[in-house]
């Protein structure tokens, strides 16, 4: 197995398990991908670790498809978890079509597209169940120079040598230690859905199912690809077709309206699928009938449930604060075009564990972590903004503004892939 260095890049072999001279305690806030990666890596690095997750229920049903990269498998194994078998569904390449469904660009790029649920369940199974605590909502953080204290909404407090903020783009940890860093809305949302393969026509399965497909409805972008089924199977007839539609929604009243449920409650940043008002789904389906190529209407209209994800950027100036570190989406949020959310979470967690060498003061180790991952995080945000600029600006498509230097061919080559490090403008997480 290859080793991954402090920047998260592959080198030669897996993470070495070390035991520090004294047991050190870590508290991780957030029990999704980033938190589980961090928890497993720190355990293998000799730390005493507890994860505190805000929600009471399992997170396994919350994700759909993710782009898998070669390094993801290495990170899962390095975390002491079992790689799901299969990890994902293989696609033969990428294709972009116009409104009539005619191919306008193609790119041969074999790739594996994984199911979010399978990776999450694997990482969760590797972490001690008695140290994964549900229903704990962070209320604040105190630091005293050598340790940090996590205070929870029920009045309880936990002291640790290290607190890791792995609680996503709405991070309570980030809000406590760096309240000036706020998510920035990009001017569009992603409507997501998935359909079982056996509910799709023979023609769709034969011509479209095995491709990573793109099209560009008015001032937006639609992407579809296969992922494993709910049971993790990638066998023919047991997969799912996953899609997302980047769909313009103006900031202000329009965004507030779509985040308001039937009882008039406005949900900050996101809204649960079951609370989305029916009229928004009806409008979306009507727009699909008008704007989407006919073949993509099939999975779209078959979907029984839609997730609505407002697209935000989060760009931190720092990701280390004495005894507190930010990782994953708590540190940086790159728009999903880049397709590195889970990969970056694993890389951040790995780099954090690598920097926390035995007998090095935590604050010093976190300063090294900050230096190792800050540039990479910013680069992913820059790359996501570039890929979504035409949607944010309300343009007909990526070709509409030559100054963007972003054609259809560029979109299908770069989306869902780590940015190439040789490009200094968007140095990345390869």
C-alpha cells in the first residue's frame, strides 16, 4: 500500500501506528465522513478518541453518489476500515449532450463512482461503537493554552488535548473559534435524486447508464451517473442512477422561500427532503419537461424524492487554533463540481494524524497541519468557483463568456476529479 504524506498525497505505504509516551485525548465534533476518518486515524495513532454527533439518527441514508479516486481506497484501508466490495460502479467515460440529446463532447476516462453510504458504513464499523456518541450538540469551546473544553447544550463538558471540528459547512466548532468565517452562497442549488436501475427503460440502461453524463439546461448544469444500490451491489439491474441539477435560485427572497417549509419555518442553509414544499417540486418537474433532454427526463421523473442542496463556498483563513483543528467541510467547502469532498475529508484527517507526532505539543503540531493543508483547501475552493462561474453569473452555458475559458470539453474533463497539481492556478488534492 502507498503511504500518504502530510499534504495527503500518496508516497509508499500506509500510516504507521504509533503509541505516544502518554495517552492523549481527542474530542471530535461531527460523526460523518470527516469525523470518522479523523477518529479512526487518531485511534491508530495512539490517541484516546470520542466522536460527538449532533443528530440522534444514523447518517447512512443522507448521501447519494460520490466520485471515487484511487486514493480513496488507500485512505479507507489506512483508517483500518474495510473497503466496500464493490467500492463503486465503473463507468467507461464521459459524454455531454445538447437539448436534443445529441452528443456534443466526449472524453474517455474510466472511473469508479462510489456510493456515499457504503464508505460511511465501513468507516463507522471500524470505529468503536461505545466511543461514538449521538445527540450531542456543541454549545461552545474554551481553551486554556494546554487543553480545550467542549461544552454541550445539555450542560455537560468534556476536556481534551485536542478538539477536531469535523461538523460540516455549518460547523459549530468554526462558529465558536472563528465566527468571522461564514458560508458564501453561490447563487444556485443542486437538486439531487436517484432511481433504481430496474425502474429505467432498456434503452436508457443500454445507452446512458454506464456513462458519466452532462448537459447544460438554461443557466444550469445536469449530471448523471450510476452508483451502487442501497445494498451496496454494483451488479447489473441492482445499481442506482444518481443525478444532480445545478439550478439557479437568486439569493434573498427566492432562496428563503425554497428553504421555508409548509409551517412557515425558515431553515437556515438547508432543508430536509420531507419538508420541501410540494410546489417547488412541481415547478422543478415542469422546468425539467421544458429544459432537459428527453432521455434525462426518464430518471428525473421517476425519482420519488429530491434533496435540495444550496451551493456555498467556505474559505478559511486558518484551520488550526491552538488546540482546535478544522477538517473537511468545516475548514473549506469546495462546490461539488470538483468532486473531492470525501477525498479532502480523508486527506485532511490523515494529514492531521501525521502532524500529531508523539511528544510534540499539540499547538505546534496543529500549526504544521495548518501549513500542510491550507493551500490545498483554498485551491479546491478556487477550482469549484471556476467550474460554477457560468451558473453563478446566469449565463446560458460555459461557452457563453470567452473570458471564463471554460468550454464543454473542459467541464467534462475536470468535474469530479482532483485538480491537477501542475496547474498553479488551481493546485489541488491529487
